[in-house]
């Protein structure tokens, strides 16, 4: 019988302004992922800017698998994850938001799909609120806005991913390492840009179910929605130029 190959997994979590919840978040994530056989985990917390209270909570969480990267200024989720990706060690890489809303067990499902699957083109397994097995307690307003954003992204970027923004994604590190340095987005559009670059590189994607119980009342303003739309349009225009440049290089 062939011996099962031990998978090494990097878990990257950007954090800022989460001093009150980072300890239970770390407890939940480490407890959820620890029992999974066949995997060794490394947890890298990226503190996205000066935050002494959050830093203290992380430092006092004594687990040898947990390490901390501190950025000198708050630059956004994309910048924080790119900083973590400067030291990729695992065969698989997990991006995970520092929220208690999303059950981290979805990461195990993604790891299982990538470990047991035969498709080498499968670059990422992403958490999807639209998966038929997902259990989502989700305010109607946010549900509508998310649906509008997904359609907008699909229209502008032709990205065949049903949910780009849910905060759990599992990547094959060899795919991720080929495109991460090409990412320029600093904040929430980082996921969209990264997945688009992976698709250009021949990568494919698969959804996995999530369990989400939103524990906060969101107050998204009209101005925020308008800025999201403008930023997405700007990203699409930039990536069209980038795609033409890449195609030109390939044809030389």
C-alpha cells in the first residue's frame, strides 16, 4: 500500500483592529485544524499596521505553530497577504479572514479536495455562500449587494468564480507562487485580481460549502458601494491592458 504523502499547509491570516476577537479566533482555528491527519500546519498572522492591543493578544497566544508578521502601516488585506507570501513553505496555502463568522472547517474541505483530486490545473478551492450545502445566516441587504457584486465582476472580468469574497480560500502553492508577485491590489479587490491572474495562467477553481453566521450589523453606505463599483471598473480596465501586454509578449 502506498504511503500517504504528508501535506504541509501555510495558513495566512491578515489582522487589524481585532484585539477583542483575535484570541477566540486563533483558538477556534487551531482547534479546528489540529485534528486533521496527514497535514502539518504553520499559522502566520499578519498584523496590518500598528495595533499594540492586538499584537499583545497574539504574542500571548502560546502555540509554537503560530508566528507573527508586523507591517509598519495599515495597507490593506492584499498588501498583508503579499507580505506573508514572500515566505511560502507549504505545498498548500490557505487564506483566511480573521472573523468568527466563518467556520474554519471549510479550509479542511478545500485541503481534502486539493489533496485527493487528480486535476493538476485545479489552483484554488474557495468558500462559496452559493454552494447548495452552505449554511448562511446572512442579512438580506448584504445578500443583495453580494449578488450584485458577483454579477458585476463576472461581466467586467469574465471570471468564472461564483463567490470571490468569502474569506476562506485554499491554493496549490505552486500555482499561487507563479502569480502572487503580479498582484497590485491592496484591499478588497485583491481576491478578484489574484483569481483572474490564476485563470490566465491556466488555473481552474472549485467551490466548497461554508457555514457563516454574521455576528455584526453592517452599515454599508451608498458612497462605499459607488467606490466599490468604480474600483472594480478601474481594475478591469487595468487588467485588460495587462492582458494585451502579456499576449503581445507571448506572440513575439
